[in-house]
């Protein structure tokens, strides 16, 4: 990947975040990061915590920490996914929706207006950025069942390393051709 482009895109994202933080008023209830999370959730809800983490390019533990205060303040609900009891589904509450519309949407529109007034081709840039993101997003192949080791870790891919029908032992000494311990 062209590191010049990657660095520049990263810098633009950081500058936009700084501009949003500078614009924040002292009485604003939500931080820029929280607004970003609520805005993303508005687009993809209901979402699992993992889907939200992927959409925001954050780790699962970071999303979990970020959601706690939002849930405590009544902006989101987190519930058990009935289809998979180990997953948690996150949805925006009406309070969260209102907060995003009052604090987040005006910020987005303010940025768009400022860029357009400066002669920046906002709509074209937005379309091209979506296109770039789509090109860089790997296709999600359907996952096959993964063989697991006794400790729960995925079994390493051994395709082509064993003869068909050969059973691999966990002990290197028990493998054909292995040296006897001395």
C-alpha cells in the first residue's frame, strides 16, 4: 500500500477529530469518540459488540469499555443475542438517538458546510473514500469449522505436510524418521 496515502488519510482523520474536539462545548454531554460510536451504531444497529469494534477499527475490549458509560447513561442497550448466547447485541435507545441528532449530526453538517465553502469537493471526496474503503475491505469468506487443539487454540494448517492416512502424534519422537532421544 502507498504509505504516503495511508499516512495522509490517517492525518486527515486525526485533524477532523481534533476539529470536532475544539468545537465541543463545555456543556456537551458526549465526547467526539462517543458521538462517533453512536453515529456508527445508528448506521449498523443492531450490531454485536464485535461488529461495532470492526466498524470503528477498535479492539473488542476497547468497545466494551466505551459502551459501559453509554449504557449507564441510557444511550445504548446491550443484550444477549438470542441466536448466539455468547454474543452481545448493542442498540441505540431513543435517548441515544436524540443525543446523536442534537450533538453529532450538527457537527457533521458543520464540517461539510465549511469544506464546501472552502471550495473542497466534499461529495466527490466522500464517494471516492467509500470506494477506496470498499476496495481495501477484504471479502469475508464463509468460515469453515476450525479444528482445535486440546487447549482450544486453532489447529495449525497441516495441508500437504502429511501423507494421506498418516496419523500425526503429539510427540516428535514418535513420528517416523524422528531421532530417538539420547
